[in-house]
C-alpha cells in the first residue's frame, strides 16, 4: 500500500537557502512547491487545484513577512499547518497552532519537525 507523499510549500526569498530546503525535502520524498516570497506563495495558495499539506516559510520575508503571510494563508486554507523558519526562533511569538524551527537547522531536525507536524495534523 503506497501512501501519496505530502506536499510542502516552501517560502524563502534567499534562492540558495530555498534550493537547499527543497533538495532536503525532496530527498525525504516529499512533494515540494516553491515560492520566493509572499506574493508568489499566495498565488499558489489561491490555486484550489493544488493540494498543500504544510507551508514552511521564512519569517523575514521582504514586503509581507512570514507571520502576515501565515494569517493570509489561513484565510484561504483554514487548517493549513504552518512552520516558520527563523534565525531568532527563541524570541519569536507564533500562534499556538503554528510551529517554529530555528535556523540553521540540520537535515534531521527538519525531517523530524516536518514529520511531527504532518502526523499531528
């Protein structure tokens, strides 16, 4: 019995960082959608044809930051799990039902965090 892979939307304005995260998630056999910022992410989120299991976003995005993006994302997809990546993870306030991973993170930390969130949702 094969379960279909979960799809993760990765929102990160730094191309190199985004590429690394995408590579790691794809190696872990997730389907990955990419956005280089909030505007692109919202376009993807508005496309009801696209199934998304988790949005992983950098907090420090230009324009609309990650938290504002998460608020907008939840208006479009009320139950979407959100994982924030932040270099200041310990000092960031996120809503109770959202998650944070500190940068830099290891492949194992990312895998465990993502699997934990997907299992819980």
